C-alpha cells in the first residue's frame, strides 16, 4: 500500500499488455480511487466536526450578547427600544456571518483573515458593550485607545479575540466576588500594532497556565469549554501575529496581541 493512501496521485496507472493482468490492475486502480475518496471524506468530516465545535462555542458567546439587548427590548414602549434594536440586529448578523464563513471554508482551521483598515477604539467599545461592561457594575472597563489608531486586520476576527479576552477577565473578576477593573490599551510602532488586555482579577489557575492556548485542556472554570484562548491564539496567528501572556499573578492577568504591519506574510 502507498504510504499516504489519501494522495490521489499515487493511484497506479494500468500499463500491462496482457489482458488478465490489465483487468486486475484496473480493478486495483478503481479500488484505490474509491479508498482515496473514502479517506478524503473521512478527513473532511473530522475537520467539519472541529469546525462545528468552534462555531457553537463562539456562537454561544455572540448569542448571549444578542440576548443581552433582546432582554431590554422586552416590555418595550420606551425609547431604549429604538437604540437597542439595531444592536440586536447587528449581533445576530454577526452570528450569521460567522456561521456562513466557517461553513463555506469547511475546515477545522479558521478562515484566513479578511484584512481591512479600521479604527480600533469603536470596535473595542463595541466589544465592551457586548460583554455588558459599558455601564455600572462590579467590573469597571477602561478603554485607553487613541481615536486615531487605525489598524489593518479582520475586524470580525479581532472582535472575537477581544470578546474572549474581556469575557475571561470579567468572569475571573466576578468569581472573586470583589470589584475589579479591565483595561484595554493599544499602540503601534514601525513594525506592529499591539493591543493589551489587562485585569485586576486573581490570575490564571495552574491548569490554565500549563495548557495555555491548548483547545479543551486549559479550562478551569465551571461551565467553560477551554476553547476561548485557543481560538483567540489561532485567529491572531492567522494574522501572522501572536497572542502572548505577559503577566499573571495574584494582582491580575495581562495578555498582549501583536499584529505585524508587513502586508505580505511571506516577506
Ligand atoms: N483573565 C483571566 N484571569 C484569570 N483566569 C483566566 C483568565 N483568562 C483565562 N483564565 C483561565 O483560563 C481558562 C481557559 O480560558 P478559555 O477562555 O480558554 O476557556 P474558558 O473560559 O474556560 O471556556 P470558554 O471556552 O467558554 O472560553 C479559564 O477556564 C480560566 O480558568
Ligand atoms: Mg473563555
């Protein structure tokens, strides 16, 4: 058997002149072709399984956001309805396009980023609002981003990364029962943009630190799946960048996203 049975180029080409031999070779060729197809199908299904797990993961987060706004719409008859409605629609269409792009790409890996130039400050504000961090509460959110800071990235993917980091920070702070602060700051130099998400929470538990960015393995939170950081790291890597844990101790945790500025990832 060939070493890589799923490789269709390795299917033998019948060459024999003797009739019986030729028939046997053709039968073998068709068996190999069928096997190649079956293996490809299996691989595709395995990848789709991975993709579905990831979709449901982030879809849950996004729909929670939609729920947050929808809750306000209930009992309407007040002017906030008018303001909440477009946000609800925005959240839901975000969920829909996430499903569509993942399904269209059909792989366990994330689709390559669709790079765009956009201002970071409004996106960061939207993430905070989506995480319920905009108003009063035990968790204070500070966004320290120059309004003029424009970066080149996939805004949908960056939205997901920042949502995961800020959600983790909020959950970690809330679990302590004490008030706390999440701070998002950002900047740039000649070679890269950086975004820092820091919190005053209790720090990463040992299990999370040992399996940092590994899917399903680092989850140390009740009700968590341990996918958020793995997805975030993968999305940042897809931009040619990296997600880094800068610090984590009893005074809090700090993650840093580095996004390179070079337009050609092979350069
Ligand atoms: N800012 C933080 N402060 C403290 N612990 C954190 C922080 N961020 C992540 N963690 C820890 O790391 C673990 C892994 O985080 P990750 O986002 O990958 O998974 P999760 O939050 O458990 O589940 P989900 O897949 O729903 O995001 C968490 O369970 C939590 O224990
Ligand atoms: Mg998480």
